């Protein structure tokens, strides 16, 4: 694992997490660092799921994999925001 792959995972995770957070309706009480972590996890799980389903490589942009990653980020942000809200009450 190189520094470039780590930085790439952080950047992709930030983008996927931000997209997931923007598409989730309502206000989420989680910070940007946690959003990036959720995005990284969603990106990794989305890639794994795409590989299992055999759709990880498509011509051009891997839209199916990207959609899986964003959907997982939406779910992840929602779960983390719900857990944090439940803990602060």
C-alpha cells in the first residue's frame, strides 16, 4: 500500500461520503471526518459488491459500481447520524 493509494482512498471516500450526505434528506449531525470515513467504507464495500456481482469493470465510467458506492454512503451516513442522535439524547 503506497501513500498515493491511501491519499486516493481518502479523496474518493470524501467525494462518495459528501455525495451520500448531500443526497440524504434532512440534516445529519455528523462531522466531515466521520463523513469521509463513511465514504471510504462505502467505496470499499461498493467495490467489493461490484466484484461479487461481476460488474466492477464496464466500458468508460463504472456507473454501476459508483451508484452502489453512493447508495451505501447514503445508508452509512443515515445509520451513523441516527446512532449519534440516539446517543446524545
